[in-house]
C-alpha cells in the first residue's frame, strides 16, 4: 500500500487516473516492476513530460501485463 502511494506521488497523472477510477492500480504496479517492465519506469524517469503519453498507452492496453510489454 505504501509503495503504491509513493509511486502515485512520483507519477501524479497515473495516481489521479487511479483515484478517479479511470485506471486500475495494477497499472501503477507496472511502473515499479523490475525486469520486463523496467524500461517503462526508466523512460518516464528520463522523460517526465511523457507521462501523459504513457498514461494514454496504459488506457489503450487491454491489461497491465500488456502495458508492461509495450
């Protein structure tokens, strides 16, 4: 629970979408995963202005795991 709170603070657009019920918290978990989804976290960290694009990609994905592979 605390990890999700920290992640939603680090990625405010994702946190807002989850808080409003537009996105499942499992998508937020993908941003903290190591391994195959790590490239997502690394990209957003390097390009914080791209968080909206990433959020749009998450909304278009059929599942959190598909989002993690994108």
